C-alpha cells in the first residue's frame, strides 16, 4: 500500500506500541509497568506524524512509538518517556 500511495503523497506506516496500560493489563497485575505507555501515548505519536511536513520519509516502515517520541520530542501524559523496545527485548 505504501508503494501504491507514495505518488499521491500519502504516508503508510505501521505503529508499534510498547506495553500499554490498558484496563486488562492493569487488572492482570503481573506485568512490570516500569516501561509501559498510556493509551494516549500512541495518539501522541499519530499527532506528531500528522504534523510532520516530511512524513512520507517514514512510508512503508514499522515505527516504534517510543522511538518516535525520542525523534519528535514528546512524552507520555505522566511526563515519562518509555524506552523503545526492540526484538531483543521480547
């Protein structure tokens, strides 16, 4: 899809969140939440991408929300900045 829409200046990305503090995650009580994200954090990533005039440079990529936070300079609603997870973390 990214290839097909590039000529129309439409960016297509896949956003990858870290551990999100949803109701189910919180209720489980078994997760280490020290590097978790609020549900609003991914929204901040979307807003940052939407405000980027050069967003098409990301097209066709999988983007980690916490890495976008480092790039664009936003934090979670509690002011924390989760560490970007990689495949070696899972």
